C-alpha cells in the first residue's frame, strides 16, 4: 500500500466551508456537495486531484469552534471515502493545537496541516519546541506551514525533519531565496526525499513555475474550488510541458486574478467563496472578520473565469465541468 507521501502527487484541494445565510451554522450538506463535485473529477488514467485539506485557511479554520471543526472533518472523511487523503488544519498555541489534533484524529483524517501559532512570533528554538510538541501529541503525519508570523531558519526546518511524523513543509511567505536555502538544508542533512515541499501562496499557480525550479513540486489550488477545469488544465500544462497553455493562462487568467485578489482584504478567502457561488453552489457568506467582496469585484471574477475558459477553448484544453 502506498504511503501518504506517495499519494500526494497532484493538485491539493482546499475546500471552502459553507455557512448558513446568517453565519450561525456550518452547512454540512453544502460542504458535502462541494467535495463530491470535485471528487467526481478524479481520473484514474490521468493525475489530478490528490488530497483534500479541510478546515484549513480557505476553509476558515479560525472561524470554527471545535464542534464545527470536528463535524467538517467527519464529513470530509465520509464523502472522500478513501479516494484521496484528507488533511485537517490545526493551529493556535500548543495546548489548543493538541485538542484540535485529538478531534481530527477522532474524525479519521489522514494527516494535519499545522498553521502558525496564534499571534506571537517565537524564536527558532520556541518554534522547534512548538511543532515537536504537536507532533508528539499524535500519530498522524504533519505538514508544517510557514506564513504570517512564522518564518523558519533553514536549519530549524532540517531539525524538524528529524521528527518522523513531520512529512512536509508548506511555504506561504514567497521568499524564494529563503525557500531555496530551506530545501537545500533539508537535502544536505536528510536526502532529497525526506520532506514534501509545497507552495502555499494564495493563487499559487502564478508562482509555481519558479517554485518548481527550486525543488517545490506541489501546490495548493484555490481556483480548483470554483473553476476546476481551469485549475486542472494549468496543472496538466505544467506536468506535460505545455508552456504555451501555461503562459496563456498566467497572462490572461492567473495574473489578473491575483491583481483582483489584491483589491480587498481577505479576498484570498472571500473571493474564492464568491467564485464557488458563481459555480452554482450556495456556500453562504464568510464569517467575520472577513467581509464579502465588492459586487463589481465579483463581476470581474465572473469575467475572468470566462476569459480563462476562452483560453482553454483556444488551446482545446479542459472540458465542461
């Protein structure tokens, strides 16, 4: 049987968490429908979706209480039914992270994405102790996420790679010089295959050519939430060496999407959720402190999706979804 790391060879799907119109409850039926619509795109003949990361950044982890969090993960595990691995997000300080980890274990997930600890920027020794404590609290495999208030020194990541159940490192900072030094430090001490390296920037497709060049082969795709045909076409263009299609999608879809995303605070989540609604699923609003995108920005997103599909039609790529 393949190990978990062997199975992570494709797009990483970070679903949104649908809420009721009044934001009072998680809409688990809508969440299940969101998952099932994307899992239906699995193709045994061609790599594509390779994992579901539920209740993480795009899934508004910070806005969920532990009961809601556990329910979301249970649905993810049930709907996925072993077709691809399921990861849950955990965060906060070491004690709260351990309690969320226990809930995730009970829900039956395959692994955890460990988000930065709340608010504080610890020393390298403090970060090392924090992530070792979380790893020691569970038998689940962990992926460590560098972003926001957490920046790792390369040797700290190499130290974390000594922990058996830390299997990956995800970068959300975008410092390619630092990331190259992290990849090199782990490779020198442990070999080329010790950790999986993931590009976790918002709209990661825009930077994935550069990340792939420094040894980061995997990336999360928010676009897969609302335009999976575009996301899969770009992924296959990279995998198959179709530079013309990849460049066209970057120029006419991904670059304008990043520019649109940068027009509003929190759009890395709220604009994605609006895209899911444009795709036909009522995913409800985002929870505070996030706010809904401006109507004109949602209209621009709709036009961008149409432009991305025009690129696919021109290159005879993708397909109806």
